[in-house]
C-alpha cells in the first residue's frame, strides 16, 4: 500500500516537471579583457597576437574583423581556445615600427552578439609609440601673418572632387609608414577626412 502511494507521487512529480525556460536572450557584447602584446607595449618581438575576451567569440568573425596597419603580406591564422584567441602573423614585424591593430564591430560572440564599438590598440617594435600627430601654425602665403578658419585634412590619396575647394600637397610619408596627402582650404565637412588641429600665430 505504501509502495503504491509512493509510485503514484513519483509519477505525478514526473508529469509536472518542466524544462527550464532558458532566461532572456543574450544581448551582452563581448569585451576584450587582455591582449598580448598589451596596448602601448614597446620593443615587441613576436609573430603572434593573443586576445582574451569576456566570453568565447566566433573565429570566423574575428578573421573578418581583424586589421593591422601597416598591412602585412599574406593571410593571418586564427585559433581559439575557450575565451582566448591567438592570431598568427604571416610575416616578421618591421623594426622600429608602430603597429595599430583594430577589431571592428563585425566581431561577435558565439551567440552572434557583436561588439558595440571597435577595439583599437597600438604597440611598437621600437622603443616608443609613434602618435602620428601633426602640429604647426597656419600662416598666409602673402605676408606670413597668422591665418584662422582653415581646415587641414589628411587623405590616403587625392580626391579630385575636393581640389577646387583647396590644394593638395605632394604626398608625405607619415609616421605609420604610409603616404598621405595633406589639403588646406576653407572649412569642409569633417567627415570627408581626418581633421588635424592647427594653431594660429
């Protein structure tokens, strides 16, 4: 009699059991917790970069999101283990060079939640980080007096559409090792290029 009652109670409990609902969907983007080399590192000698995130990320998305300047010849190799991703570089890093690594917002975790903002870090194979900043004063060509209300923009190549609005210099070698063109002229829409602050006087 007791055994039969226990069996009925057990059957009732099994019928009432429900699988867990799983909770709300994941909406938290992955975050970078550690990198090797770390941002701002100098005297770096390595053929690979390591990133540790707050959660596992999708390897294929990191492959698409990754970029490095100056560019390297050949494809990178990506391997992940848990929350850590290792990027093997296709060639030896240049001496005395500052590299900038970017992971754009196409990087996502394994639940397809993307970064909410790009991640950028710089390191150098030399003894200091090159900031790639330009500084100086704008003066009038006619008399050398201070000039104001002038925008200075940097481009990867001349843009003919803008030429009537200003004048491009000859290409200059910037500290990152890439050529760029500088244009001076009346104020322009800042999104057309990289605005460089200048002093007057």
